[in-house]
């Protein structure tokens, strides 16, 4: 299981430094070519942040952008 960043990502960059395992890459490194940040599912450990949700989800300002269970 991993989280997934969807195409409503505004590339604000808030999530990338929150990831403890370096699973997130920015839009310029997105392997799909989409204009959005990207999570490598094989690296994501679905970590828990300060509020019992994945750390990247907690800081993402775009509601519904990062989803669970990809
Ligand atoms: S859930 Fe945690 S480990 Fe997975 S991408 Fe988000 S911050 Fe990184
Ligand atoms: S915090 Fe959300 S909107 Fe900002 S880059 Fe990450 S996924 Fe995209």
C-alpha cells in the first residue's frame, strides 16, 4: 500500500520534505510525465504524521490531492 498524488496537485512542494523515506519526487522528475508530484509506491511506507494521517497528506493544501491505497 502507498499513497498516490493525483492530477489536481498544484506542485506547491509542501509534501516532499515531509517524506521520511524520499518516496516523493517533484513534477520535473515525475516518471509519468504528468505536471504533478509523484510517489514511488515501492518506497512509500504510508508513514504517520503528527495527526495520525500520512505526513504528506497532512501538509498538502489541496484537498483530495493525495489519496490512500494506490
Ligand atoms: S505517506 Fe509518508 S512515506 Fe508515503 S509518500 Fe507520504 S510522506 Fe512519504
Ligand atoms: S503538497 Fe499536495 S499540492 Fe503540494 S506538491 Fe505535494 S501533492 Fe502537490
